[in-house]
């Protein structure tokens, strides 16, 4: 059987006057919840009748994860708002696990893409379908270097079609009101294609299922985007049927995501001055950091289960053992609740936890999950009230000591006693001679400390107490 890429499904909820009094019986409702958590949040099928058990920590954790991702109040309980969301039709792709991202961030390796509308729905005139698809592509064209041209025969990069039931890709549609469309990520053959369920009632307005909004979301998948936890984003998995179509625009989260793959649109070649007295100029699009920019500096650096993460602005590079080329991701794609422009990060190997710092707060992360109970104040670690932020942090996993760098000084934290050591802060210049006193990020590897300061990094031998090499900060990224 031909190997298929991950299928990206988008189910749009049909709003109704649903009330909990009309819900199924208790057993049926709990079966629905069980299936929901199994399908979308990784609950194992061996966990049965959890609602009758006292030791339901696993289920509570899954419910919390679901509530967190969909922007609900994180209670861990099956409250009315949580059940209401569970009872709505939704996307068939899990919200957690490796389905969230593809290794290597697949994208089109060209900027001029073709599309073909293979067939039409009887619900709309052909001109209306043509217009909806064209407008949906324009949404992404306006914020990227991508262009789209239509072809009328043969194979196109993006093939758009309407179908019902089983339609040849092993992912059958299920009739009206459930899974309304699905799309494949960039690539050859079926990859990049979009399928719409023709059992739905497709419309040009908000009276039914609006084709333009569904197409814009699905085409985001065709270009390489996955679901966003931002409730304002087009790529949020639950469709907003109340969107004002006359004022539709991409959320900044959508723009950041697509530009992390393709960059911003090219500057206009038209130098004709345009009067701007009455209309303020739009803000410039956020710049995507270039991996091999010789002036590149990092906000924070940390290991994570054998990988190395290099944080910059809204993004991070992920250096793995199995991929020579570093992966490039949005921070929000892995940890939706974390801020951007981080200050510091380090891994505590004994706890399998990465601690993330920004301002006077810090978060604890395990894999792709931010731990409950965070953020916390940095002052619980023992910093005086005058310290408002951390510049860099690194943990010595052998000695179980963590070093925190603030301006020209550093503190040392004992991981065993969970307390700041006496006699600190000390001057960086005294104990790490040769290292620039302003440290942006720090890393321990191969028996050395690596201190990042601007576009330079200092390899420091702690035994010889000397700098052994001065390198470019992005040398870790094979630049």
C-alpha cells in the first residue's frame, strides 16, 4: 500500500442550541469523553472506566492538556464548557504528539505554485467556487513570496476537489456535519492536495459552511502549517462561524507561522511615492532571523533530551543527532503558552526538565508540555528583589550546580539542596577570565562551557580556567 503522509483534517462545528440536559446518558457521555481523549490527546485504550476510579491522574492530565490547547479554563474537570467543546464536530488530527509537526518542517521548495480545481460542488456556481479558492490563496500570497497560477489540466502542485464518502485516499468522508475537509502537507503526488466533503452545504456567506474560510484554512495546511492554539488564528482547529467575512484578515500568529517557512513578501519595486498624510503606514512585517547571518545572536540556549535548542525572537533552531540541517520552528508551535524573546534557559537532566526564563518569571517544560503551576517568580530561587531578569543560565549536570548570569555577575544554585549558594554573586571576570562580562546565553557540552555574547561565543575550559577558542555564535548551526 502506498505510504500516505499525515492527513490534516478540519471539522467545522455546526452551532446549535445544545444543552447538557439533552446530552446522552452518563455512560454514553463518558464513552464519548474516553474516545475523545484517546483520539486527540493520547489516552491509552487500556485506561477504562476512568470516571469510576479514584486514581484518575492520567485522565485529569489529558483533560487539562485539552483545555489548555483549546483556550479553556484549565480545571481538569468535565465542566460544561469542556463538554460543550467535546460534543462539537472538530478536526480529526490529534492536538498532541508527533502529529503536531513534521521533522524538518516540510515546505514547498519553490515560490511559484500551481493549482487546479478538479471538479465542482452543485451547491455553488462555478464562478463562486473559482472566486473562493482564488481569494483563499490570496490570503497566503499577500504575506509570503509565494505566487499561485491556475492550470486546467494535468497535475498541479495543489489539486482541489469535492468528494463524498470513500474517495480514494483511505480517509473516507462521513456525511454532513462532521469532517468537512482535509488536506495534505507539501510534497509530490497527493501531497499538497485539498479535498472538500460534498455532503456539506457550501455557501458564499455565513448561512452555511463558508467555502472561502474552509479553503483558506486547508490551504494553510497545504503550504505546511498545522493547527494553532491561538483562538484568533485562522489555523485554530475550531471554526468560527461568526467571522466577519467583509473584514477578514490573518492573525499575527498565522503570519508568523507562514513566514517562518517562506519569509515575508518581497519589497515592492514600485518607487512611486504614495501620499500618506491621511493613512498611517502599516507596521513592517516581523523579520525572520537568518541562520547564517554573521551578526546573529541568541536570546537563550539549552539542551533538551540530547538535542540543542537555540532561541531567537519568536523562533528556535533545533539541532538533533539524526538531522544534519537544524530544524527551524516557532516557539508557539511547540509550547503555545510560552512567551517569545526569552531571556535564558537550561536543562536539569535529573528532572528531565528545561527551565525557561523571561523577566522575573520562569516556566518548567518537559518535552512539549509546560508543567502545571508555572510560571513562578525567579525570587523563589533566592535572588534578591533588585534582580528583575536573568541574562543566561547553564547547569553542570555532573556537579549538579546551575549558574545564573546577570550583567557582570553570576550566582550559583545547588540543585541537590535547591538553594542559592552562599558567597554569591561573584564577578564573571574573576571566575571565567576571558569571557565577555555580558553573557546572552550559555551551554555545557564536551566538558566545556560555551558562553554566547552577541555574535561571538567563548569556549571555556573549567579545569584550566581559560578560554580555549572564540567562535561565531552560529557555528553550532553548521554555518
